[in-house]
């Protein structure tokens, strides 16, 4: 690891809207598209609009059977987004580069488990069902899509804080107005120490409310399975409260599944969602009901 060079220190910044990245090293953080979609920050609102439009465009091509067009939209323009200095230094997951991984995702949701076309409706939904896709790769895909938004944000923040910019051609980004990937010539933040473009992101883009397979399992799948067990008067894990109301704990449900050699993994989530449509939507509703009923931080 190179010596740390935080952007605030480099340019004498005391406080700013953007995340204080280490310019010389990858910062072990990722963009969180789910949380970004919840917050009332102008860049978050625009990023969510762009990302939702992009993935819906890919979905509609798949639904229409235009798989080559979908592959072109989803796979052709993705690059390793090193500009944000986020993520890990090594490329890919299990040997897959980002383009190869994107093709793998299309293959999974179109050829292998095509019911997922209607279950995966946003970029962040991919990690709930597709093996080898986690927060880092969701962040990579998302960054590519919203690069245009981040270019404008970076330019604004650099002007505000006196950081010099260089005019040059951008990498590709999604333009919802034309429903296509585009390039532009604009002012970039090029750090003089390594001559690489850097993109700034709002602090609120990092971390926040998690959106995970474990939550899908706990809030949706196990909730459903325990309800079914409660209705089964012959269930071995069905218990009674003092008032004779039946109940089943999720802990006992997990134990029963293990005894039946059923793993609560992505393969099971794919199988379960095929038989019970709308799992992703129900997860969102469950998380957001809790957030907005108990906190005002997103309002």
C-alpha cells in the first residue's frame, strides 16, 4: 500500500460534501445503490433516476427477447471504475473481469433462471440472487452507469474547493435522455501524483442501510416458512403460547431446514423466488417500513 494521501489534506479542505478518499490507495468502501435510493440528496436522486432507467432498459430488452441488444447495453461499456478510489485493488471476482461478469449475469437471468428478469429490477437486486456478485461488483456496475452524474458533481465540488481540473474525454456513462451510453469532453480532476482521473462521491453514497441476502432470507423467506409451519398442526416445531396461540421461531425453522439439508443460500433464494414472485419488492417494503416508521433521517 502506498503512503496515504487523503484529498482533504492534499487540498487543505476542512469539511466538504464529498467522501474524503485516499487518492493513493483503494478505499475499502463501496457505493450502496439501495441506500442512495433512500436519501434526499440531489445527486442521490439523480443517480437513482439514471440507474433505474438503465437497468429497466436492459430488462425490457430481455423481456422482448432482444438478448443481443441487452448484452450490448449491459456488458459492452463497463470498465473497472478506478476513478472513485473505492473497492479492492485486485480485478474481478473468482477470476472474472467486469465485462465477463456482466455477461455471466445476463446468462443467469436470461438463460438459466429467466424468472429473475421479473425479480431483479434494480442493479442492487443482482447481489441477492446471482453467485459471485457482492457489494464490490454492484458498486462497480453502478459507478459506470452514473459516471455522468459523478463527473458533474466532481466538477462542481472541485470548483467550490479550488481543485484544478483538466479538459479531456470521459469514459462511457448512461444517458437516460437518449437511452444510450455516451461520452463527453468535460473538465476532469486529474491528480498530478499519478495522472489518473478521480471521481468524487457524496459522503452519503458510502455505507448506510444494508440490502443483503441475509435480510431477504430473514424478512421474507423465513417469515413465509414459519407462517406455513404455524398452520401445520402436525409440525414438529410448532409451539403454543400460554393463550394457546401457535407460533414457530425462525431459529427452529432454520434448524429444521438444516436437518433437511436445505441451505439458505442464493440457489435457494432463486428457487424460492420462482415459486413466490415478488420477494425483492417485499424485502424493500419490509426494510423501508421499518426505516420510515422509526427514523426521520431520510426525510
